[in-house]
């Protein structure tokens, strides 16, 4: 066999190996993409559920508690105002 024949055989073998490697890499990338997309979809669903839970807690817990806190603060301010009025009145009577 001549040297040019060996060269051609080696080029053909390297071409086949490179083609098989590219097919294998393409398949692996496609499988990775499918798994990544499914993980991202499930993560998106989880984020949406957590967002719904946060909205519910905000509506049902945080707002009533803050309104109750505002009411208590208003009552305390009213008591302090009435207390200061009566103290001034007692100071004026003396």
C-alpha cells in the first residue's frame, strides 16, 4: 500500500470519528436541554405557588394585623391626649 492510501484511510477514519463525536455531543446537549427545561418549568410553577401563598398571607394576615396595630396605636394616642388634657386641667385647678 502506498502512503497516499494510508493517508486517505486515516482521513476517512478521523472523519467518521469526528462525525460520531458530534452526533454524540448533539444528543447529550439535547438531553441536557430537555432536563433543564423541565427543571425550569417546575421551578416556575413553584415560584408561582409561593407567590400565591405570599399574596394570600399578605391579604389574610398582614393587613389585619397592621390594621389592628394602627387601631391600638390610635387608642394609645387618644389615651395620652386625654391624659394630658386632664393633667393640664388639674394643674390649672391647683
